[in-house]
């Protein structure tokens, strides 16, 4: 992204009332290749700087738009987003996460349900390795 574009986006974030921390995260993300639309969303999302920081970390760890949109379009706190990332990396499909997150639960309960899902899948003949392969091939097809 060109310097001029970055300054324009930072100006828009200022106009949205984004705080200094969010603007700093946005600037670092733009320098690391995150698109302008996403960093502009930081200022419009209403999320606090800590949630934005966690979401930014997730963007650096995965480029799967289905997963990042899933997180972005819901009101998950930072703890839940980190738990979901952990289990996403273990191969839990976004569709399963959507179903699970339709229920009210604490982060502890969420971790327990996702752990149970992983154990159940790994006990099946195909196992988690196959699920992770399916997820990886699905990601490469989406990109």
C-alpha cells in the first residue's frame, strides 16, 4: 500500500473517532499488507483496542476469509476469538463453530465443547488429520 493511501485511511480513521491505539494497530497492519477496507472497519466497528489487537493478530495467523468474516461479523470478546482461533488451527470447521456459538456459554464451557468435538472427530476413522487436510484444501480453494 502506498504511503499516500495509508495517510488517507489514517485520516478517515481519525474522522471516525478511532483512538490512537486503534490507529497504531491499523498503521502496522497496513504496513504488513492488510487491506484498507479492513483497517477502516477497525474504526467503524465499535470494538475497543484490545479486541482490534486480537483480531489483527488473527489476521496475521490466517488468511481464511470465511473464518475472519465469521469473527468480524459477531460480537465475540477477545478471549472467545482466541479460543476459536486455537480450535480453528486444530481443524474445527467454521460451520461447527457457528453452530456452537449460537449458544450462550462461558469461555471455559466453549473450550470444553470444542475439546469434546476434537476428541470425537479424532476417534472417528478419518480423524482430525483428515479434517485438517479438508480444511486446508478448502482454504486453498477459497483463496
